[in-house]
């Protein structure tokens, strides 16, 4: 698993082989009180589609609200 920092939030992602690809991703609120984490898996050949599906799952699980809160806080 790897952690990559951004200005106001963290995004986590990981990958496993050889059976296929497993992606884990999520978002954490600025205060660290909320964390959303999701996992998708499938063939390596569908990596881009899996990434998009993972992003959509995170957003649908409340990531969209967390992103809006981050933008609001960053813009004052």
C-alpha cells in the first residue's frame, strides 16, 4: 500500500498481482474524522476502467461530500 499526500487530503492506492489487479483507494477528511476506503479487482487489461470504477465507488460512498468540504475550507 502506498500513501500519497496532496495539499489537503490523502489518497491511498495499492495493487496486487499476478491473479489480476486489486486497487484500494479512498479519501480522508481534513480533520481525519472521516475515512472512506473501497476496493475493486479485475484483469490487468482493464486497469483504467477499474480505476474509474474505484473513484466512482469512493465518491458515491460520501467522497464527493468530503471533496466539497475540502474545497470550501481551502477557498475560505
